[in-house]
C-alpha cells in the first residue's frame, strides 16, 4: 500500500495569535511543558508553525514594526511532541533521530521578511555599523524568492527550520541558567570578550515578560487520553502571576541561543532529506520546532536575517536506545554536556561561480586580535558589503541580502597566529548584473541605482557608531 498522507499533529490558524491556537505554542524551554501530541516512530507526521515573531512583522513598507517588536515574546515553537516506539517512550540517554521528509511555506502565506533590529532592541552582528531598524519583504515564486526592496536579485531558497530541539531536564536547565547568568552578570568584568562585537545583552535570562507557557483550554478540544487531558488542563489553566506559573517562568530558558538540546542552531542546510540526531533528556523526548526560514546565509548576520516565514514540516522519528552514551562524547563536566549531530540532506541550490571575500582578525581601527574568528568574519562581511554597494545598492540592502541569500561562510584559517582567516562566498548567479571586478571602470548613472528607499527607521539612541574611514561612502 502507498504510505498514508502525513498526519497533521500541530495545526496553525494564521488568523489567530500564537496564544489563541488550538494547540498551545510556547516560547521557552522547560521540562514541565507537557507534550501536545504523541507520535509513533516510523510515522510521518506534519507540524505547522507561525513565523518566529508570531505575525508581529507585516507585509508593508514600514520598519516601525521591526523597531518596536517585543523580543521577549518571540520564537513561538510548535510542540512539544512525545515520541514512542514498541518499547515505550524515548528515555533520557537515548538519541532521537528526526528526519525532515518535506517542508515549505503554509499555503496562502507565501511571503517572508528579513530585518535589521534597532541597536537598542536586539541589534545584530554589525549593529555598531547599522543601528537603524530596517526591513525587506520577499515574495516566493515556487523555489525562488525576490524582493521589491532589493531589486535585481533572485535566488532559490534552501528552506529549513531555524529551531529544532528536545526538552531539557531540570538538571540541564539549571546548568544553562547558572552559566548564562554568570556571563550576563560578570562577563564584562571577568572575561576577555571580543570588544568589536556590540550586541547586548550578553545573555537573555529567564523572565516572566512575554513568557508563553500555555493558555486556558476547554475540555472539548482534547483528543488525547484522560491522563494527558488532565495533565494539560492542570498545566495550562495556571494563570499568569500564580506562584506555580511564576516558578516555571523564572526557570524556563529563552529560546534565542542554540544549546546542548539543539534549539536555535540556524543551520541552513537542514532541509529536505536531512536527519537530526538529538539527545534525549526527558521521557518522551518532547521535541519542538519553529522559526521557519525560506532561505538564510551562513551566520544569519543581521539577527532577524533569514527570510522568516510561517511554514510546515513533515517529519519521521526513530529512537536510538542508549544512543547518547554510544555516540555522543560529553565535552564538559557532566554527561549532559553533549551536542547534536546533523546529517545534511541531498537537496540544495546548485551554483558554480562564487565571489569570495576574505577577512582577517584585524578590526576597523587597525587593531590586531589574536586568532579571533568573530573579528575575521566581521571583516569579511564588511568587505562584501562595501564591495557590493559599488553596484547601485545601499549598504543596508547588501547587509540584509548577505544575511538571507545562500552565501557560504567559512573559517578558513584558525592556526596561523596572529590572524584567523574567515571567508564569505557569494553566488554570482543571484544578481542580474556581472559583479566581478573587470578592467573597465564600474558602471555609473541612474540605471545602476537599486532603489535605496528600503523601509528604515531612525536610530534614536546615543551609542557610538563605528565608522570605517577608508570605506566607500554609503548611499544611505
């Protein structure tokens, strides 16, 4: 018999807010967030998800929604999903193999956005150069994306989920909170930080602000067994402000960074045919996913830097019993200090010609840093931005483009002191003009201007802006 149509286990109604969905979404990691569905290994099932802001960013010509978006509320995840096989639920110490069978935008919602956050509200990799909230809208034509705000480029997307991960145990959650709190409270004083990266805070600690752990549910929407109904009802009828809700909210980890459970890894190659091997820390694994991207460049440098969209995943799971001990070697003081393994799928855009920009660990002031790959990659990105702005684009347009197009970032050298070497490779075929250096001079004239009127707000803060005095003047 032909395989059955994938079972829809998490539906999304795009007309409703994240907290109004039939099955509750969440934006924190915590072991006490109960599963919303159970799947059997080998079963292909479908999960739908909102975009990572839950619809806060609109398809329009204003960037004010980006400037004022509440980042405490974002990364709405679908799930958690409990996984079982013939021997019962996944157990701590197992590996959960999650295969991506299919994925894409939700029908009728075939558009996305890329943005630069305001420096006072999120920032990004180059926030000291680009402090203003800025936005580009993208529209999809099958596998291709184009933007009226960045004309002259069109490229195929390598669609993928930015977040996929399992629930942490309480022991692991405590490890996260302790080390991230130490970094946030004492990092500037006690650690040798990269002085040329300006995104703050250093870590996003648990907070009740914007915390979504669930909502009030009516008994008639349940389709699970009685035990699960009771667990969910008890959990989701906790009201904001009750002692139990406050306790969970003040323990629950933010979903912004990737961690031992996977989470927000933003690996652009996790598309069709990929398989993710996730460590299991709680019974059932309780994995969640979200933050769908139509396309993303390596590093997602503008922070809101992929082409963000709503979407769906069709998945199949396998439980590898005892897989954590068998395959994952802890790199830290406990058996929980492990990381997932990712198997890249066979589907990706095919490009044959690339223009590659190099960066070394010397910052914009000319100061030498020792084998610092972050400084080197920043230099590579800045070099690419300044170069491409010679072809009629504003530097904000190029920054957004490099964050979401299928460019390839590499650490090319990490041993030849004092300079780390990073490279950024851009496929030349995505442009409607030849961007390679040539013997004749650069083209000039009105025909070269590529619509610099991208949606952009003013920066109203007073933090200093980094200037590269030798760079090409921006056409902002």
